[in-house]
């Protein structure tokens, strides 16, 4: 019976909640923002014909 209670408590936890520190939720948000940044860099390269650093004027 205790295994069922532990599983239910874990299933109720909101994995999209904002929590600070090294938590599974923080790692999920970190991965999501990294994917968004990568897609933005690819779109910049595709639309401008140059790299992201060239677009920002750093090279």
C-alpha cells in the first residue's frame, strides 16, 4: 500500500512548476530554453545567410 501512495505523490507533482535550484523542473526548463536558442540560431543563419556571430557584429 505504501508503494501506491509514493507513486501517487510523485504523479501529482507538477513537472512544469517554477522551482529554483538544481531540481528536475529546472533542468526541464533549461533544456527547453536551450532548444529554443538553438532553433533561433539556425533561423538566423538561414534568414541572413551568415552565422549568428556575424549577425550580431562580433566577427
